[in-house]
C-alpha cells in the first residue's frame, strides 16, 4: 500500500481541495493563473467598458472620463484578484466541502475586506478631482449581492447545468457504478477520484468524501461510467472535465466543479483519445 503515498509525491497537485499544498502557495498559484485566463481578461475589459460608459452605483457625472477609466479599471482588476483569493480560501475553510457553503464564505470575505477598499478608493478619487461621496452600507450591499450571485452560479448552479455529450449518450437503464453504494448520497455526481494513502478521496457535488479502499479498486468500481486516469493519483469521469490548460509548463485539467488536476505525460494520450475536443 505504500506505493500509493509515494506516487502522490510524484507531481504537485494544485486542486482546490489539496490540503497538502501550503495555503500561501495555493493562493499564489490561483492568482498567477488569472494571467492566462481568457475568461478573467474578458471579464476585466468587459466590465471596465460597461462601468466607464454606464457610470453605475452613483458615479454618474462625478468623474471625468480619464478618472472613470482609472477608477473602474483598477477597482475591477482588484476585485477579480480578491475574488480568486477568497474563493481559494473558502475551499480551505469549508470542511466538508459543500458548494453553497463555499459560495457563502467567499461572499462574506469579499464583502468584509473588499467593501472597505472600495470605500477608501472612492474617497481617494476626491483627492484626484472627483466628487464621489461613498456610503459604506450602500457599498457593502453593492459588493455582497453581485458577489453572492456570481459565486452561487460558479459553485452551485453551473455544475448542474453542464450536460456533456458523454453523459447524454449513456443509456438510461444503465446501472450506477458499484462505488456509489459506498457514498453517503448514492445519487451524487462524482467529479474525481484521488489516491490518498490507504484511502480514496471522492469529490462529488455534495462535497468531499473519503472511503477506506485502494485507489485502483475504487476506479474499478466506477465501471461502466466513462472515465480515464489523468495522473497516477487521479481518475476523472469524462463528463466532469471542463477544460485543459497549461500553467508553469504543466498541463492541467479543470473540472466542472472548479478543481484542477495535473495531467502526467503517461496519461495524456488517453485523455486526448477520450476527449479530443479539449485539445
């Protein structure tokens, strides 16, 4: 059994739920990944353009065009970074990992820390020539509501709306994998299996469960669900893979629940064959 703990050390797993990774390292990795995220860049430029034109939240007529661009681009950039940081922190604070709890914790952190920053930043605009008169309660509400909405969509709603072809093609009468009988909720959606010494971690839409079972045996009990290894320590259902991305020279798969797992050179061909649409 010791070879399972050895292979866990072969490559660094930077998934949200990897508690072995130092918290600061996980947060830094998460922030650095924003530089390569097309979604993050699209959100930054899109929201900045909309805010500069629409002048929301009482900023209409209070700032010149130049100050508006400076004010909103900086504010939105900081909000994206803070959002990623608090999202990562929420995954580490909430145990067992439950989607709605993670969304709530991240939203509260964002409001408690980011709202005062917005207030101070708005005050600073007065020094630069603006006439903003920010009110803390209003700012806190304007941060909490959109943040809670976004985190809820990301963590709670989005995973259930994903309907990949692999899942749609499965016959309705096909029996559930035997492993489901070992889970607390047999109808849960499984996102990944990960080796954890003598245990196997099972990430589902209901949280993270640990079962006392060899990793290889657990993978065997996932039949007939379509899936493949992406690493010696990780197995994923094909319909749980949302995207493939590269970071720091390493190839990663991003799952529909937000987890990120390393793809080793040994198992990459299998993933390419099973999901060619990702490459």
